[in-house]
C-alpha cells in the first residue's frame, strides 16, 4: 500500500468493512443486564450496530464506508455501500438504537468513544446530500451530543489513557457536531485541561493502547487553538528537534496480533501517524518535517497488518483511513 489514500486502498478498506459491519459474531457487548429478560443477542439489542465485534467498531465501520463512497464515488464498491446504507441507516432502525439508550444503567454506554463516533458518522452522512442517511441518524447523534453536554461539566479531570476512555480523542470527533454550545464547552474543557501542559514526557504506550495520549491531546489543541497552536506545541514538546521524547518518534512493537488487546498497538501506530500528519501543517518547517517522517515510519510498521486477523481487521482500517487521508 502507498502512504496516501488511493482508490485501490480505499476499495480494499471498504471490502474489509463490508465483511464485518453485519457479522454478528464474535461479539463483545457493552451491556448491563437488569434481569433475565435482558439476555439478548447483539442484533436484538442493536438494530444497526450489531456487527464488527463491538458497537463502536461497527459505528466507525459505517463511517469508513460512507467516507469511501464520498471520496471515490465511481468505485464499484461504492454502489454496494449505497445499498447497505439505504437498508440499514433508516429512521426505524435508528429508533431501535435510541431505545437502547433509555434502558436502565445505559448512562455510561460507550462513553465517550462511541458517543464521538456516532457524531462523526452523522457528520459524514451529512456530506451525502443525495441520501437521507443524515436525517435518519440525526436523533442518535443529537442524543450523544446531549450526553456530552451533561457529562463534560461533571468531568473534573481529563482521562488521558490511550484507550476508548480518552477524553481528547472523543472531543476532537465531537467538534463535528454543529451546536455552538457543545463547541464552546469542548473548547473550555480543552483549554482548562491541557492549556498549561508543558514538557510532556510521553510515557507511552501502555500495553493495550491504540491512541497516543500526548498526540490525541495535541490534535485536539490544534482544533481548539488555531493560530496559537504552534506556540502551545513548542512548550508541550520542547525537545522535539532533539529527538525527544523518543517514545513518540519510534513505532511501537506488536508481539501478537491474535490477541485483541495487544493488537491495539497497531492502532497506536496508525492513530499516531494520523495525529502527526494532522498537526504537521501547523508547525515550523523543521518540526513539520520531523512530524511527517515520524508518521511515515508509523505507517510502515502497521499498515501491512490492517487485515489478517479479526482482532485487528474489524477496526484498524478506520485509523489507516484517517492517516492516509491526512497524507493528502
């Protein structure tokens, strides 16, 4: 694969997603049972997002498919994406997904990663004005936007781990929701949590992390700070030109891609590549060159492993897509 998003690579990613978004098993539910009647199959609980091993991976699997259809509308696979989306992204099925949120003990369901991807999926659907997908998905995305509005004021401290609970990554995606009140709240929280961070040591990754805590924060701050980002970044990673911290510059090693948690580390490489490429254009030339070269190394390490074992195959293409698209 090249290190930019070619039609051939996009078609390959779409084929992978088509192979898993309606594959119900194996499946890992985020599900609290309040009684024996709650013992139900993934497809009974979730009319749309029952595939891809878990709910959030299914959501961003559909995001990937719609993204491919928009960027490469002439691909044969894009026709199959249209047929699938017309069948699955309907008001009736979305109502079933919404009903799940009204269940007892659902307040923490998919918080915040799945919430953010649901908003990102709606935002991508809105870029397809010839279809009614965005209108169908809007109530679900709005429900998660409201959950952000209720939850963020209560979240005193950011969650910095490189897994699904990471605050910065979720807020970066949630900025796609058009409501100004959520945007202002995200900006307030980002500045308060991260605005004074200095000389990040980047003690990462943990053994099962698919996000870089440091770079997820940096990407959010780029979105929030705009023209002031380069000044903030210069103090956040002040020794970048000296090759420090090395933990952010060297790809991570993946020892066992059949282990679902260890396979997260391929995602760490891919999400780092995305973050480095995204922030590069806001940096001075010397640091931008470091960022782009580092992104390339990370892609080389994990792009060949997007497919091959279902523990990675059900989700890695999404992060590969982000990284490759960021490369132009």
